[in-house]
């Protein structure tokens, strides 16, 4: 980084909103660049005090228990992505004409002159998997890359660290995009759009608009989901560089300028000579792990971004073969008495659960938790033909039970009132009772986990432990 950029920060009064995974690194980086940094935080507990002490030792001022007031003299606010746009701190900043950046915007602004281009991925579901697939494909092409953003290496570390990258695979949430006005990716994908985080954004329109920001200023390709018209609409509305192309992905036969599937093969009709007549084979469906429909869509989106960056076809196949999914994403735990037990605890909303349920023919569904304002009518109506039975648990299970009663009245339902640590074992035992050989017992809760568990990882671990207990007693 040139000295000119450092002097820009020397003595600049910056307020960082929120301690946490993005706030603390941002405060340290800004302090290191010579800024006068004040961190404000709503909470004031033991953990926050320990974090504050660490920052204060570096010369950062920390105000705990007061995230609402804008410190005097603030010239820039850098916020944690989760802080809602209507917070009083931001209203005060806007009134004072002070810019508000997120951690992504900060990283984008701090890139050096020879910085690696960004291939960006957003969407309601599938972001992490797609970015990891993309990074695996780029690595298979011999490129120096990392999966960054919401996952893996922090963006600030990737931008400011000693490691040199050729290209970055960047996962971006709607929150991060909201606070990243000057981000301009090489190419970007919106995988899908479904109602989520509406309490944060205020409306579906505002949520979609923030997702659509990922396309602004794209140079080579705006990748959209041909099965989700809302994503194509966002491409149409985007202001992109001259020559940037709209590239669709589909689980069917691709049209020109699309990637798709033909007879079990992933094919490219976008980045080929004479795309009206030719298609390039990239990989087989069996190279995608697991080969569930929504995961094949993720693979096609990753392939489209990689091809936009000039990656050869063989690298797409090799990268997809090398990729292994994270835990708790349609992870096969075990077979017990001819029944498969699958952990998709990561399916924390209805859209993710719908994709998961679509991957199996005959399912005993374990669902429930915190609904976060979601409705379950459409999910249950679409999935009803596949359901052998359902076991419901958690705070908002009644919402799912009522949807099942309306749209799948013949499906047997077990309603578990228990919320203690043994509840998951009870749920798995009930599911086993309902299942027949050839069925899949699927944990795809369609809800957040915090009513009963620390996070979706703990919920998935509890499911896997319960399944192992079944197996041990089988």
C-alpha cells in the first residue's frame, strides 16, 4: 500500500459501530493507518469489556453500552454489517453529512493499485457453498485465490495481508452490500431471491435492491438464475460497464449465453465460440457433491463466474471434484435399518428447506425452531407429496403444524413440546418410528436454532449424535 493512502487516514476521526468479527479488525486496521478511532457498542458485558481492553491498549477509544450517539468530530462511520440502517447512530451520521461504510466497503477502498479482482456471490441461499466451489475451481486452474467475505479469510486480511492473490471469491450478504456503495466486482452472481431478513431491510423491495447492488459496475458477467426471474430483473436494472454480459444458469438445457445441464452433463453455451451452435462440456452431474438439484445450480453459478474469469473447462471439473461441502449442509450422517439420516441444519429458512426437501423422494421431516416472521404455506404445499411424516420441535412449530394440517392433512405429525437437551434424540426416535426402508429422515428445520441451541452447528451436532445413538442400539 502506498504512503499516499496512509496519509489519507492520518488523524482522521473514524467511529466503528460494533465490537465483533468485523468491528475489531476494522478498528485495528484503521488505528494502524493512523486514524483516531472510537468504537461504540450497544452491549456492555464481560466479553465486550475484554475486547475493549485489547483495543484500548492499541490507543482506540471504546464506548460500551452506548451505540446510539455519534461521537463529536466523527468524519466517517464504519459499521458491522448486522447493524440496522434505521439506528439512531446512522440517522445522526446522515444528518451530519458523514459517510457510512461497512467492512466490505472499507476493504474495497483499502485495496492496493494492483489488487486482485473480485468474483462476488450473493443470494438468499447457497452463497457459502457456491463461493467455496468457485475457489476450488479457481485453484484447480492454478490461480492463487481464497474464499473470503462472510467465510474463510477476512476481507481486510485478504486485501492488506502479505499473501498475493490473482482473484478473490467473495461471499456477500445483503447487509454487507447495503453498506458497500462503491464496490465494483469483475463479475457477480445473485443465486436466488426469497423473503429473508425482512425485519432488517424493511421490505422485500429493499432487500432485493441491496442484493442487486452486487451487479453495479460489473465488467464481464452478471450471472443470474434463469429459474428465478427476480434475479434477471436485477441484472436489467444494474448499471454495468460497456460489454458486460448477462449470463444465466439453468437446470435444464441452456439457451445461448447460459450454462445448464444436458443428459447429466454440465455445459457452457456462454463462454464459447459461436454460442448459437456450440456448447462446451464442463463436468458431469456426478462430479457435484451432493448432486441435489439446488447444489447443481450452485455449481453452475460457480462455473459461470470462473468461466467469466477465463478458467479452462477442465478446471471446472477438477475443482468440483475436489470440493467437499461444509458440515450441516445436506450431510449424510448414517443409514440405520435401510433409512438414510441427513443433516441439513443449515436450512434455517423456508427457501433453503424447500431446496433440501426437493432432493429426496420420501421424507420424514424434522423441522421447527424460530420462524423469524416466515410463513410455511408454500413450502409445505410444494413438499407435501414427498412427506412420509413430520416431527416438529421448537418455539414456532405450531406455524408448520398448521400449514401441514391445511396442505398435507394425511401426513402423520409428531408435535414435540420438549425443549431440553434430550429433545433432539426424542425427535430422531419419533422419526425412526415413522420411517420405512428407503426413506430419508431429513433435518431441514426451515427455522433458526437459537430457541433451543447456540447455533445451527450445535443443532446439527445434536442430530448426528442422536442418529449415532440409534445406530449403536440398532
